[in-house]
C-alpha cells in the first residue's frame, strides 16, 4: 500500500503541474485562466502579482514528493506520514485539475465545488499528520508541514475569491449592500479565520499567506474603494504582527533555531 501511495502521489503531482501549464498557456479550450478571471474581478480579487505564489507552492510540493519518495530507493527512519496522508494528496491533485477544467470552460459554479474539495483534502492532510502540534525536526517541517500549510492558506483565500467571482458572474445584487461593504465583510472573515488558525493550530505560515493575499487585495482596491483597501491593509498588518508575536512566544521550537542546530551538527 505504501509504495502504491508513493507512486500515485508522484503521478498525481506531475499531472497537476502539467495541466496547470496547459491551463496557463491557453491549450485548454483556447483560453487562459486569466482570460476567464478578468471579467469577474471584484474587490476581493488580489492583484495579479499575488498569484506568483503558485510557483512557490509547487516548489514546496516538489520537496514533499521527493521527501515521500525516499523509501522507494533506500531505507529511511520514518515515513509513517505516507500512510497517514493516504489518498488525500491524490484527491487534492484531482480537485486542482478539475478546478482548472471547470474554470476554463466557464463552469464557475462547479469550480466552487472543486476548490472546496481541494481545501477539504488539504485540511485532512494537515489534521491527519497533526501538523504544527508537536515539536518536529526541521526535515518534517520543511518537507511535510510547509507544503500543505502554505497551500491550504492560499486555497482558503482562493475559495473566497472563487465564490466572489461566481457572484459577479450571476450579477448578484448583494441584498442591497454596497460592493465595498461586502468586500470589507469578507476581508474581516478572512482575518478571523487566519487568526483562529494561528492561535489554535500554530499555523503562522497559513496566516502569512493570508496577509500576502490581503495586501494584494489592497493594491487592487486602492483606486476603486479606499475603504476596502484600508480594511485589507489593516487586517494584513494584524495578521503579520500576530504571526510575529506567536513566533516570538514559541521561539524555543522555531524552525530558524532548528536550522541552526542542524548545521551545527553537520
């Protein structure tokens, strides 16, 4: 079972990266994800530069794939996380691919289902491996925890953005509230989610991704709605300070200290 999972994870990751490349190049349905996104932009849409984080996330996931593949070739100290992760990584890749397909073919309502399945799968991986709840070695933090904590942090914001895009696509009237009011409400909700995750699950990286996205939302909103832009800046700042304070309080188990200890030993 373990080797089956390892090989399935490798295939799923390679396929996901390939489909993402096709989706960005216009090879699927003769359009790109940006072409579909542009008419659906709203006050919760981050500036384009924010989406560069996908490259960082895929680099982290590549690290996970290499890390989980080691025991295919040599004996390792501990790879129980492969069984604990189970098929959830494969499901996350499948949901990622389906999101791209639904999005590129204009099925925005189905893309919402896909992105929430993706988020659910990522959170299952986080919970099944008890990420950020124990004092793990730096290898576990870097190659198991970080890929999925950063990934789930970004997908959480992306899911809210996806819902917002769908509401724009159906010309939702926001029950009479202004677009700025709804944007500020979603910004506050995103902030609360990230604060809870930081202080209940120790997932500072999750919140830092939220701060990154909110700062990019502030850039988008600056010339459209100053109130929404200020709200995004304020919440991003709170998340940044909160994560820094949480890191300071838990500096005894800081990844920076673990890196220093590792290099001292080597």
